[in-house]
C-alpha cells in the first residue's frame, strides 16, 4: 500500500457537486492499493498514520500525532499512486490492485483508523472526486508498506 499523508488545516472531497467528506485539522491521506496488499498491511499502515509524529509541539518540533492532537483523517482512494511511467508518455496502472480487491482494503484502512479513535471521513471509491485542502506547513509524507520490508540504510 502507498499513502501520501498531507498535514492539513482543512480538507474536503466533493463528488458531482456534493461535498461528501470534510475535516478540519488533521491529515489528508491519498491511498493506493497494490495487488499483493493484505488487510494486515492496511492495519499496519493505519497504525503508522495514526501515530506518526508530524504535528508541531510548542517548540515547533514534530512531537505529536494526529491521534495526540485530536485531529481527523480524510481518506481518498487513489490508484494513480501506482502509476508506472518508465516507458512512453502515458502512465500504466497495472501495478494497482483491481477495484474489487482495492475497495475492501481501503475500507479496512479507514476502519482501523476509526478503531484507534480517530474521526475519519472518506471519498467514494472509484468516483471522480475533487479534493480541496489547505496544506499545513506544508508537511507531506510518503508511506509505502513495501519499504518496511527493506533494511534501514546505515549512515
């Protein structure tokens, strides 16, 4: 799974002119699912999202998580995170899970965040969505469950 986490002052998602999800301060998460992803990885990614310390304390240090600060999360599925642009000029999306596999895993991720006590709003899987956000910082972090399987680089 891949997730782009953006710390936001506010974010919303609109489908066909109707706002269907909105949060104040917290995280906008653009979430992509690969064919090999599992519910276990969705849970691990949700835990990392909930507890990642990317919110500033009084001294300006990254010391609080969205969970610590009482923030919310807006989850928007985004298969384009698995775009392959190595050949040609048009991206290939064969690296993204098919919708019938991806949709339940996006829901597992959102529910895992809810189980951690975080308010969660979502987009509509597969819909054409307009996402609005006010990026706070800006702070943008990329999470990829594939990198957790690799050893850390030594300094």
